C-alpha cells in the first residue's frame, strides 16, 4: 500500500495502539496490513467515509482483524473468535472493576437519576459482576466465589469483627442469601464432578487424566476453602448470624480430605505411567506386575478410593493406555502393507500383552486379602471384569481376526511356488496358479483399504474379514481336491513324500487336512508295503548269504560287503521314517507310533475322527522294530565272527619277514598274505 506522508504517521499510530492493546506481534501486523481488504478498511476509516470508529480484534491463532461495530459484535466476530481466552477475561474483569463500577457507582454520576433507576442499575451491576467473576474462574480452571460489591471494595479496617458499618436491612440480607445460594451451586458442581465422565461420554482417556483430575480437584477445593475462610466471607457469615438467617446454619465449610487422600495415594502411579508410556511395547509386560501391586496398595490404604466404581475407572484408563500403545505399535494404516512375518509377530506380541494384563488382574484379584492386616476388614474386587475389559476384549477379537488373515496369507501367498510334475501335474499346477491369482487380488484389495481395523464403530473391517475368510475356505476346498488328485496319481512312497513336502504347511489348514485325512490309511498301507518289501529283501539276502551266493558290494571283502548291504537297507527303512518326522502335519501321526511302541495296551486315540486305527499303527510299528532288530542282530553276529580270527591271523603273519625273495624271478616282494590284506581292507571300510 503506497502511503502518503500524513497517512503513514496515522497508520504507524494505529499499529502502536494494536501492539499495546492486543499485544500483536510484528509478523501478525505485516500479514494484516498486506491484505488489500484491510488496506481499504484503514483508508476508509482515515478518510472518514463510512464510520468514525474502528475496532481491532484478534481471531484464532492471534490473527489481527479490523471492522466497525457490527463486524466486531456480529457474525464475523463469532466466526473468528469462538471463546474468550484467559487474557481476554482478565481484561474484561479489569474493565469492569476499574471503569464500569467506578463510573456507575460514582455519586456524581447518579445525581440526576431517580432512586428506582439507581437501584435497578446497581442491581444489574451486581449481577453482572457475579457473572464476570464466575467466568473468570472458569477461564482460569478454578472456582471463584463472587462477593457483594460493597464487601469487595471494602478496606480491611471496615470488616473487623463486630463492625456495624453496614446496618442490617432486608435488602442486604437478601443479597447475601442470594450469593449463598449461588455459592452452594458452584461448590456442588465441583463436588459432583466425576473422574469417569469422559468414559461415560464415549471417550478413551488414559490414567494421566485420572491423576490430573484429582490434583485439580484438590487445588480447586483448597481454593474454595481459602475463600470461605477469608475475613470478608467470615464477616458475611457474621451478618447472617446477626440476622438469624436460616442460611447461616445450612452453609458449612468444604472438606478437602477426600481429594487430598486420593491425590496422595495416586501420586506413585505417575512414575509407572511415565515408564509405560516410554517403554517399547514388546517389553511393556515387564512393567505390569509392579503396576498391579501398586493398585492393590492403593485399594487397601486409601480411605476414599477403595470403591469398585473408582477402581473400574482407573483400570479402564490403563486399558486405554495399553490399547493406545497397541495402535501406535501396529500403525493401522500401514499394518497390511508391512512384511507378513513382521506384521504377524507384532500382532501376536499385542495379543500377548493384552492377555497378560487381564491374567494379572485375575491373579492380583485373588491376592487382595494378603494386602490387608489381620485386624482389617477385607474389601475384594467384586466388580465384573466385563466393566474393565469390554473394550480390550473387542481389540483382542480384532487382533485375532488380523492374525487369521496373516496366517492365511502366509499359506496362500506361496502358491506361486507350488509346481507339480508330469502331464497330469501340469494341469493341476494351472489350477493352482489360477487360485494364486484370485488370492493375490483379495490380498491387494485388503492392502489398499483405508479403514482402521481397530475402530469398533466401523464394521467395514469385519465385513471384509468375513469375505476374505469365505474366499479362503473356498480355496481350501479346491486345494484339497487338487492334493487328493495328485496323491492318487503318485506311484511310490518317495513320490508321496515329495508331494506332501510341496504342500508343506497347507496340510496344517483344517479343511485341507480334513479332505486329505482318508488318504492317511493309504499312506499307512504304502508304508506297510515298504516295510514288508524290506523284510523280504533281507530274508532273501540272508538265504543267499547262507548258500554263499550273495551279491555283495563291488570290490569289497565279504564282511565289509555284508555290513555295507545292512547299512543300505537300514537307511532305506529309516529314510521313510525321517520323511514322516519332517512333515509337521504328520508329526502327531508318527508320534503315535512311538507311543504304541513304548506303552503297550494303552489307548492311543481318544477321538474317532483320527485317520488311523490303533491296531494298524501297532502292527506297522511291530514290523518296523522287528526288522531293525533283525538287521542289528545280523550285524553283531557278522562282526563277532570276524573279530574272532583277526588277532590270530595278524600275529601269525606279522612274525614273518616283510620281504621275501622270489627265486624264479630273482626279485623281492612284499610278504603280505591275502588274509592280512582282506582284514586290513575290511577294517578300513568299517571306519
């Protein structure tokens, strides 16, 4: 704005006034003066075009505004300033006491007023003052009891006990009794405040709010008590006593014992709350036992906090604190976008912490009597746990849904790696690829969702979860069909184990396992046939060995060749067992065999839905153990027979010279007999 010399001085004057009266900073003034609208308002005012008054006022954020009286008091003011700050209320109070009261109560100004007008103005002035004092107390967060105007402006020497400066009349007594009624209402509003009001309104405050509430309540009641015990209020009570007013006996002092007691015993929680807020979430459960120990001490030592309603409020607020930490730890908007393994681990940690909190509640609930002395009467936590854990149980339910989603994703996102061989296998692989694409579409939709899965007021996540799980069940049905078809086209036990290893954790899914369950009998039959085949092979070999026509390992001595054959047969038997052990979904199946072996006559299956019968499993195990025992016996007999002649052969031939002369050839040769060389080679192979 281009400024003429005389306008520049005027605008500088307005700026100084704004700085002084509204404490506006330079950057706010520069932003104000830079707007063309404000420049026009200032120029119009200085040119005296539309008004001879200009109002400056501040809006939200300390922004400076200007306008006429209508703008100041009309809609613009309501939009730009929706409440009076502490400084504004203090300014209003100062204006009232130093300007308005002085002007209207001055006798010179009342000279031409009629008694009725004078009395009416003073009455309105008194009512306005009470409202201003009350408003000032609300802005400062405390309760201020307004005094009569004549008492407020009185000097200390005017209110000495027994003073008769103010003669008793009905107007004076009525005015004081009106104030007593207002004081009672103000004090009652303070006493009826409930620390659980925010919870009843649907908010989720933390335990810090509870501690701040009782600290503020204590300070507020102490302030009220100090006002009641002041000399001016005591003089008012003396007037009521002289007037024999019924309000004198009804008005009593305010007790702060309850607030002081509660504030005192809640203070130890400050450090625990601070530690809970600062501690990393995975390590948070280590702080929960000291927390419950402190809560039990508060319950048994505080005279006024040992009520179910107050303890329920405090426990709910601690639940809210943990839930807040859960949300901050999981980051809802990023939850389904992080790595699945990491997300699942975080969800499981959150479930563990919430369950630990609930378990500790039950543990310390039972230990409450141990915190009392023998002579004390015991007060237990007899309130329902639903009042405390309703919200946290809902969060756990949502976390379990998320855990199900992650577990399903971990299984199905690996479908792209599943590939079956042969011509039939390629057709089945194409079916699996189609299912993989469908699941990826579902997972992509979930990752791109914008809702908060922990918002109990929004059912979008629950709806999406149900659709996701329904689609997963359909995939389970189709994968179970593919697995059954592939199983029935396998040719041998080795191919079966290879197929089961390809499907791996998918067989742990309940529906797929249920569909595949009838094949466990076939698998057991195949394993039985394999054990029988090994048995026949061993019998046939032993018969050939007795007839001295057994085919041994190439270029191996007789004993080493026999042991090598036994080792290969044993490896063949144990390989199938190891394959069974490596299958997580078949571990219980194999473990049943071990139980059958070690606990004869005991019931192995407790549910008829198990795929295998006890007799069949026991029969296979017996064959398996008998075969291994026969192999072990064969090895021991063979080794014992070999060791019996080794020492004698070695001693006999080692006493001969190392070299002998061949008289026909005229050459020296090594003097090792065939028996010694055979034993040496057998020993080397055994190692």
